[in-house]
C-alpha cells in the first residue's frame, strides 16, 4: 500500500473519532481516494434542514497536495461555485496554503463553519458574495429557497 493510501486510511480513522455532528462519511476501501460525505445543514445556519452530498477527492500527491472538496448538492453560497462542479473555495485547500500536517478532519470542521459563517472576502461567486454583504435579506431568502428546492 502506498504511503499516500496509508495516510488516507489513518485520516479516515481520525475522522471516525471526530466526525463533525451531522456528517457521515461513506468510505470505500476499493476507492480510498474519493470520499462521499453526507452532511446536514448546521442547525444555526441558513442551511438547517438541508441534506448535502459532498465529494472529497485526494490527489495522488496527497498529503503534499490538498484534497479537493466539491458540493454535489446545489447550494447558494458565496464560497461554492454555482455550476455543476460545486467547487468549494477554502483558504486552507489552496495549494500554496496547504501543509502536509493538515488533517481532513480540520477540513470537515471548516466546511461546517463556512456554512454557518460564509466568507464573502474569499468568494468563488462574487455576485453572491456582494449580495451577502449588501442585501443580506435577499441572500438569506434565496439560500433558504435553494435548500428547499435542492437539499430536501
């Protein structure tokens, strides 16, 4: 087994011990480099009541290169691309910011935090980020509407 896969297995074990509440990881030993994550919208967020499917993909150079996180369920959020990729903009997942000691469990906690408190200054969707900053009511209305429409 490669060092990369050993590390992924070890991290899966750590995630099992410290999975953020409302998250479940579907792990397949035949395909360790791709995790499906089922996440409930955090209670104290606009996404409460929604159920989101995410994909976490590990590059072959992991842990020297960061994993890639994408939302498979559509979500109205300034830090998630509004397309079929659902790419997530997370500071610590940028290649220049990622450090090999970083852990997947920290990434999962950060995703949850970002749903509770979006970061419009580090957005992947500037239009949504501006709406979040300038017209919070409209942003909240659309975000809740998308939860009903796509995440129920």
